[in-house]
C-alpha cells in the first residue's frame, strides 16, 4: 500500500496491540495494521464501533508506546490531535486553551482561525460555558493552531449540526489543501469519508486490521457527484450489516 511518488512520510506497522482488562483478561485490539501515507495525504478510516480505531490513532500519535510494531513519523513533525472528547483545560478560557498549545501562533492567524470556526465571540468563555459542539470546535482550533505536519482527527465532526459539520468539513479541506498536512481521520460518516479522503481504509472488527482500501480514481477536489455517489455505495456495500458507517445527510 505504498503511495506512488512523493516521499513516504508516515510509516505505520502495528503488529499487535493488546490490553489487559480490569478483570485481568487479555484483549487483542489491533493485529497487523500496515500502511504508508505520503506527505499531505488524507487517510480516512471507517470501522465498527469498538474495533480499535482510537487505540490505533493514539499509537500513531505517540501517546501509547505499549504495542508490537513500529510507527515512523517524520523527524520533528508537529502532530495535532483532536480526540473524541474535546479535553480542554476547564480553568482556562477558550483563547488560552488554544494559545497554550500554540504559543508561537501569531494573533492574526489565531483571529482567522477563531473566525473560521465561528468562535470569535467565545474567546473569553471557559469550557464549562460551552456546548459540546463549541468545545469540539475549540479542540479543532487548538489542533490547527500549531500548524501541524500530521493531523490526527478522531471523529471530529460528531455532535455538530449538519450545516456546521458541512462548513467545518470544507474548512478542513481548505486547511489540508493549503499546505501538506498528512491527515488521519476516523469517522462513521460516509459523507465525511468520501469528501475528505484521498484514501479510504475499511477496518475489520476486533482485532482490527485494514480489511480493504476503497479504490478512488479521482483526486479529492476533482471528484464529481457521480463518483462520490459510487464510492459511497461501495462503502455501504462493504460495511453493510456491521453498522460501521452512517450518512449524516442525503447528499
Ligand atoms: N485502556 C484500556 N484498557 C482495556 N481495554 C481498552 C482500553 N482502551 C480501549 N479498550 C478496549 O479496546 C477496544 C477498542 O477500543 P477503541 O476505543 O480503540 O475503539 P474504537 O474503534 O475507537 O471505537 P468507537 O468507534 O466506539 O470510538 C474496545 O473493546 C475497548 O473497550
Ligand atoms: Mg474511538
């Protein structure tokens, strides 16, 4: 699964990841996951709930080193991550949460980010004053603010309304097109997968591995509605029965 051309930036080979549960049982979560992402590629992962997607992302981000295998990130790469839960510091304002993560980001850039994410009027608010959707947007701002080379997004658009989710999807696309950001996105939403992904990986149930990569002929920005519909249908066919993927809207 090596991308044609370009330097391979992110090389993932996870042979095995197991947890020991509180009851003392071994739980094998990941087995033989391997892929290489080229610089700036956007990989989308779709898989059943509980199969191990978050576990895989945490390993790739370097947050969990207790596994067999290897993950080669580019030396010095800045990694931005948005978790399923926003994980903001409750005693810091929205603005400070972002500034603490990105102390070198200049004011104009932060202002633009807050505007894009419709957070300008919330800059002085504290996380306890935010809805979950707003908190998710702050988590996105925090990840973008560091100007990441690798961006890891774990269901970042969940719990946002359709209009805002579509808007943020466009913003995400603009961001990853503005400079090469190698991106890994986990989603259950087929629209997000098809509209954002350069490559779409379908993951198996636990222990998770990449079951298939959906072939896509056209670059993301050039994909027409017919092709988008065909890719969605292919994902739906391949994931039918395991409630892996849903569709947020009818588009
Ligand atoms: N720290 C842990 N200790 C023990 N088991 C864990 C731990 N973290 C996760 N698990 C188990 O590992 C499996 C995979 O969890 P993970 O969160 O990676 O799934 P997921 O694919 O992200 O699911 P979802 O789509 O619901 O977010 C689950 O069975 C989960 O209960
Ligand atoms: Mg998860």
